[in-house]
C-alpha cells in the first residue's frame, strides 16, 4: 500500500515537471522542466567552481603563510614609552637587541595591551618592524570565504535569471490566454444570454 502511494506520488511529480503529451499543454509549459534542469546544472557547476576557487585560494594563501614565516622573525621588545593612542590602537616606542646592535621603533599595539613590559615584535628580513605573518587558520578562512562568495553569487544569479524568465513566460501565457479569450469570449456570451 505504501509502495503504491510512493509510486503514484512519483508519477504525479514527473507529470508535473514534464508535461508530456497532455493535449491542454502550451509551449510555455515546457519552461518549468527546462528551468529545473538549468537550476540543477547551475547548482552542480557552482559547487564545482566554488571548490576549485577555494582550493586555489587555499594553495595560494598557504604558500604565502610559508613565505611569511620564512622571511619574518619574532623578537621580544621592551616598551620604552607611549607615543599616542586612538580608540583601537596605541603607538608605543620599543627597543630590542643589545648595544651596539640595539634597535628602536614605534609599533602599534591594541589598546588592551599593557603599556609597560615586553611585547612581541615581528621583523622583516631587513630588521624593520612588520605585521605578523598570516596563520594557517587565516588562510583557511580566506579560502572558505572565497568559495562561499562564489556559491552565493552563483545562487543569486540563478535566482534572478529564473525569476526574470518566469515573469517573461507568465506574461506570454497571460497574453495568449487573453488572445484566446477574445475569440472564445463572445461565443460564451451568446450561449449565456
């Protein structure tokens, strides 16, 4: 009993999606199955494209992580004085190294960081302060965002295209019904009188 019900439901779904040989069907009735096939193919293509983009972005970002970790080194610097501050950042003068190789620089610290004591400072190959190297987690997050952007952009594009096509088909369908009613309507009025 349940199998028959499932089979009937599947048949109804197939008849609804693919109009078949229904004598009342119009040419515009083929739009729904074509739009369904287009949406499914677009979804598959978007998933593949998002995967390729995310993997490419991840490879590029992980290579950047390796380059940055190879070319930057972290030193512990002593805070000498506070130079200025804003709501999010605070400029402090720091020093590191021993005389005669002692170095001074002004670096930006978060406002919650302590004013006195030591702070980690990242240096480039020339010994100048630079930003910390990217982490693997940041690279993974960037790749995920790139893949998600492709998926969202593809979904929005498909939705807009299908909506525009449905509006066009609906207008064509209503125009055809109006034209047919213009022919049939007077005949019905004569029979009703």
